[in-house]
C-alpha cells in the first residue's frame, strides 16, 4: 500500500480539510435559519432548536470513537464511511418533509460528521514530519476555528437569498469532492495496524452503549438547560443524573480494558492532560463569545444579522493571517510561551468587550473581536503540537478523538454557561436598578418630568398618556442598562478565565514543533 510520502502532503491536508470544514460549519450554519425552518415546517422556534441539539448530541457521541472504529475498519475506510453518511444525510435534511424527519436526519448527519474531525487531524499529524507539524495544525486550525465564525454569516446569507434547504444541500457537491479526492489520494500509513477478528477483536457494544448514553445525556443537559431553567426542570435533573452516572462508569470501565474505546490512560502524560484542559477553555471562550457578541449587537445596538457578521468577520481574517506566522514561530519558540501569549491576548480582547456600553461604535467592537481572535491563532496550533509531543503513533487517532470531544464539550458548556450567566446577571442588575426608581429619587423624577413634557409638547399627548409613556421609557432604559451590565459581566468572566490558566503552563513540558525538548 502506498504511503503519504508519494504524494505532496499539502494536497492531502487540503483533501481532508474539505470535509472537516464542511462538518464544523454545520454546527453553527443553521442557527440563524431556525425561524425560517419553524415557519416552513409549522413548528415553534423552541421545537426547532432540536435541529441544533440533535446534531451536537450525535456529533459528541462519535467524536471519541474514531480511533476505536478505525482500528477495526481501517482509517481510510472509516473516514470515507463518515463522509458518505454525512453527505447523504445532508441531502435528506435538505428535502425533509417535516420537523421530525429533519431532526432524525440531523442525527444521522451528526453521526457521520463526528468521525471527520479526529480522523482528519490524525491523518495530518501522521502525514507531516515533526518539524512541519505546526504547519499541519495551522491548516486544521483554519478549518476548526474559522468555520463556526463564518457559519452564522453564511447561513444568514443563504437563507435570505435562497431558502433554508440550501444550508444543507450545499454540502452535497463538497461531500462528493471530498470522497473522490480521499479515495484517490489518502492511504492508511505504514505504521497503522488494523485489528482483525483473528486477534480476538470484538466490538465492545456495552462500552459503546454506556459512553453514548453518558455523552448524549450531557449534551442534552448543556443544550437544553437554560431553556428549561436548569435543575428546576425534572427533565434536566434526570439527564444530569444519567450523564454523571454513565460517564463515571464508562471511565472506570474503559480503564480496565486492554483495548479501550476511549484511551483515558493518555491522560497520564501531564502535557497531554494540561492540553486537554486548555482545549476545553479554548472551546468555552470561542463558542461562548461567538454566541454572545451577535446577540449584544443585534438586541442592544440594533445591528442587522449581516452587519453583526461584519463585526465578526475581520476576526476570522486575523486568524487566517496569523496561523501561518504562528506555525513558523513554533520552530524557534517554546510552545508554552506562545500559549501564554495566546491566552493573554484572548483575555485582553474579552476584557475590552467587558468595557462596552450602549454607545460603542462599530470600529471598537470589531477591533476587540480582532484582538481576541489573534489569541485563538496563538492557542490552537501550539496546544495541539504540545499535546502530540509524547503520544505514540498508534495512539494518535485515540488522542485526536479525545481532544476534539473535549473542545466541543467546552464549546457547549461555554454557550450554556454564558447564556445562563447573561440571564441571571441581567435579573440581578435589573433588581438593583429598579430599587432606584422611586418618587423620592431626584434623578428619576427629573427624567419623568422631562419625558412627560416632551410627550405633551412634541408628541401631542395628554399629560396622563405622556406620564405613562415616561414610565415605560424609564423601565425600558433599566432593561437595556441591566442587559448591558450583564454582557459586561459575562465577557469579564471569560477574560479572567483565560488569565487563570497561566499557572498551568508550568505543568507542561518544554517543546518545539521540531520535537520535544527533554530539559525542563
């Protein structure tokens, strides 16, 4: 069987990234189309949120299983199977006749897409030598970091100019191209060993089942928690108990297996374990801020979906420009320094966002996002390079599956906690501000008097109607200000979270992209 060395590694990199970019894009591209889907399929917007949840749940279930299935099926065969399932499911989503069928097809799409991220990353790691691994991670990072940024903008444009069906149908030619190129160019590496039935290889149905149950329950808790008021809902309490029990049992069960589904023994390496934690925080702040910033721009500043997309887009451009530079720096600079700079820059951008007010201009919002995005460029590649420094080649697929799972769970956690914190802090600030709206407060009374006079003199209202209007305006101002303060608190929390990871850098081994440095 031919090896990757007979083909330019950059061609292989672009080949595997086509499907991965498409898959990551689908985690966020449908967000802005939910109202259109609800109207077309005669459902409520709340019901259509399962279009997102079902995909994320199915995706999370398959992410850590890539190494296990590859060892039984062969890596190339498993990857092609995932591409095929994802592409066919995309077609079915685009022609779904009802919401129930659309959710079912999204589950299939998530199952197919879940294997694409870890296997494509494993192929990249094994295709490029150590000294070029940073460049490989730059290619992978562009897809994984840029796709969720571009997703809402692209989804909004397609929905407005065509229909929501094309959000899924555009995947078909991309999937066909990916399947064709992968079949022709990608091969299993010479070091890859496929476990055969003669070696006693049996599918661990019980292990897969308990892990699936735990991960699916966890994703349901994270995605539905805020909408159902968390643990005041019996639905959330039930799935939270199931998630904790199933995942704890799964970890203990897998640690006793000679051929585990998910190799948790990799966490014994402290650099890999710290990298996993950092990827969780990276996913948290990436998806958390990506969820909050458009809401802030559209609800408080009155931006359109397209204009808010233009605030986010320069950040994606900054990531594209900086990732090749970071890949070159990796050959000369210790990855720990780059990671530290990345978390500092990302935290700085979030702290800048915490200083926003209702008069913030487009340029300020855009540059704050650019600063934060520069941090992502300095985080994604060095963390991934550090994580693989001491991982045996035969464990690469297991490591990539675990890393991608943790980053995605970090993203789901970031969205869940950010939206929850936003709602709770808004209620907190609103209660405090309303306490100042008393007739004895000169500022409040002065506002009512001036607004009432304007309503009478310019609006032609009666004094009674103008007084009611003034009180409504005062309450509206309180709601907007409390929301603004809640956004500031949430951005500040995420920024401080980035700064809190600095001590973890000292637990990582010193390393360069050319290989590990064994002197601490």
